[in-house]
C-alpha cells in the first residue's frame, strides 16, 4: 500500500509537470493590463509558466511578480503614462469646444494623429527587437506553447508570427477597430460601427451614416496605421504576408463581451465570449468604507468613477458634479484624484482608489456613475447596478449606448450638461425602478451560463496548448482576394454568361426573323 501511494503521488506530480505549459504574454498597459492580469493569475494557479514582455516605460505592469517572469525590452513603447495622460487631456479639451460636428471631426483627426505616432513607435520597437539576435534566440529557445496578446496594438501579433507560435487574443479592440470587424462577416445594414451610437435597428439614413463611418475608418487605417508596418512585415515575415491577415490568422479570439451586452451579429467558431470574466462575488469592504456605506441608512450609496485614464476633471465640471451630489440624501463614494471641489458636500467621500467590484456587489449601492469603460460596464451588469453614463473618450459612448438601449441605464453628455441635467439624471435612475429591474435581468442572463467565463477562457487557452493551435476553427477566407471573398468574379462570370446567352438568343431571333421576312418578300415577288 505504501509503495502504491508513492507511485500514485509520483504519477500525479508527473502529470502536473507535463501538463503545465509556457505562455508568452505581450500585453498593453493601462486598463488593458488589468484584465490581462486576471488571465495570468489563472494561468499561474493552474501550473503554467508565464513570461510577460514589457518596456522600460511600463505603467501598470510591474517588473517583479510571483505570477510571471519579466522580459524587459530596453526601449519605450510610447504607451506610457505621460503620453496617455496628455492625450486624454487634449481629447477632453477638444470636446468642450463649440460646434459639435466640427468638434467631432477635430476629435477624430486628433485621435488618428496620436494613433499614428503610437504605431510609429510600435514599429520602431519591433525593428529594435528583431535586431537583438540574442534576445530573439532566447525567445525561440524558451519553446513557448503560445503567445497571448491584446491586439489593440499589433506588437504581440507580429512577434507571434515571427516566432511561428500559436496566437491567442485577449480582445475587444484590434489596432484598427472593434474585434469582430477584423475576422467575422459584418453586414453594415445591421452591425453598427463604433462611434456612431447606432443600434442594430437602423433606418436608411442611419445605414448611410454607418457606411460612411466604415469608409472613413478604412481610410484612417490605410493612412495612419498600415504604413508603419508594411515594410517591417515584408522584411521579417515575408512578401506574401499582409497586415490584415496577421490578425485573421489568430487561432483563438477571447472576446471580452457577450451577447447580453453586444447586439446580435455574425461570429466565427474560434471566438470564445468571456464577457465579465474579471467579475467575482463581492468581498467584504475595508472597515472605513463599510462604515461609510452603512451610514447611508435607507437611502443607500452612489459610486462614481471615470476610469484609470482620467484622474481629474476641469474645475467647473468637478464643482458642478460635487454640488449636485451635495443636494441628495444618498452617500457618494467618488474616485477622484484632482483638487478637492469647492462645492463638495459632507455626504461625498473622495478616494484615490476603490474596490469597484466589491462596492458594486454591496446591497446598499443604488447607482453607478461611470465613464463607460468595458470593465466597469461588465461589473455593473454582473452585480445588477444601473448606470448613469458620462462618456468621455474612445468606445465609452458606444458601450453606454448599448446599456441605454437595453433600458439599464441613461447617458448624459458630460460636456454640455449643467447641474440640473445631471441631478435629473441621478434622480431618474434612483426613482424609476425599471432601470434596476432591467439591469438585474441582464445580470441574470449573464450569470446563467454552464461554465464561468474565466474557466471557459482557460479551457480554450489550454486547448490551443494541447493541440498546438486551433487551425480547424479558423476560416481560410482571409487568404482570398477581395473579389473572390465577395464573389465579384463569380457574379461577373455569371453576368457574362447571361449576357452572352442573351446576345446569342437575340442574334438567333434576328436571323430567324430575317429569314421569315426574306421568304415573305420572295413570295410577294
């Protein structure tokens, strides 16, 4: 029995050892790292070895961790805190200007130019990396099982192809737009483009707008993104490789949304939906927060956060929001790092950081005032807390519009609102029970799954490890030229056959008619 136990123990250790894989993670910093870290924690807990590529201007990503080993690139990514902070400040400033149409155009151009600069730096980073032969050899000799990356920037995508490793995306956005548009059929008649604020039910003029936004997006990608990588791709990956195909060739897309949140649309077999994967049951709050929350009595608590990129607001905006909060009976917890608003009420607690998931899961939380980042929206859905949305930049307006379209929240333009409009929005969501009922319905739908989103994601990552990829789930349509993909050649061929047939039939009829006429003429003569 003793030796049997020894053999069984040794066997279990052997299975654990051989089942543990090696994952190379190429992340994006900031809020993107927050959700990537959740997956890394789970990979580590299952015995996998994780190595994280990071640059010397990393912001959220720590060099030393028990979860992973770091591969430090002695070069800047361009996605550092200073760049992002100044970029966001400029975008906020532009949105406070007058004419909405002109402001929107300037906003798009500013984002495009800053994106071009960021992609230029990413291209230079990859050039630097590929010239470091010792570093590249160390990556090859490490024998990683796959590359896990966020394709919001294409550094990890290109590196994975260079190392010829299976590729898994932790994705909501690619470098050229919403993830689905890069690999799934996306009919513009009912799949709204990001930034339009449209739903899947569009009238004619809205469909026109949707198409125009799509064309403008393609122009931006061709002008501001692709030129920074085309030479690099041809030099290191081969002349036949194309920028778009690098993304479409990914083995697995772990999509950070689900169809409780997203509008119905076509998808692909290698897309795994893990919306809300970072959400967990609420833990006990720190004592000082629990005491503050409990002091709210029957009125409850409102929490407010504008995300990791926005630490402060213009003084007049902050004062206006603080004044509106000061007039309500609810207690307020506001994550805010700027100067203390002069109108701040005794019912409002300013904090540098707050356990957002744990607060949202507290029974006394009545409302979430949020900017509309994907992580916060998913956590609000998970815990069933309605949202008053104050979208600022990027995809936030579209995220909040989806919540509003489902009756689980309301969107207010932070740059045109006054104290009355903000107060009315708060009161509407607090007093109209339909918002909470609709959000709780979304919560029930989201939670009603056979397997937790994070467990589903980890299963499929390990699936790719076991099978050295998932090519059988990946469509080969990206290898087709555009005229074959849209069957233009087939349509032209069939049209030509029909046209030739019509010409031949017309010629035959003409000949027959001519003979008949000739015979009649001969008889008359």
